[in-house]
């Protein structure tokens, strides 16, 4: 089982710079087996919310050149049965 989502948004957006955030959610799971027998399962969940800043060097109608930086922390939850 794999479930992953990434969302990016900007609150302040003008032709040169933008400020916003990035939200990331990911969940991975797998069966734990011994031989041909399932003896449990392992799940990991990752959640992150990061503020971001984007600077546009060139912002044309059909072409854009920009840099984006985001810094944040990640919450990790792991469980094995």
C-alpha cells in the first residue's frame, strides 16, 4: 500500500516573488512474512508542512525561470504488528 500527496500553495503572489507553503503526506505499508505465512504488517506515515518562498527571475507568458526554497520539519509515525 502506497499513498502519497503533495500540495503547494501561495498566499502572496506578485510578478517577482511569492510566499506560501507545501504540505506533504505519505503512507507506506507492507506485509511481514515468514516463509509463506503472514505474521504481521508494517506501516509508516510521514507528514510535513513547510513555508516556502519563490522568486521569479523571468516570468513570461510561455516561459518562466524561478527558484523556490522550503524549510520545515517532518512528523514520522511507524508501527509494526
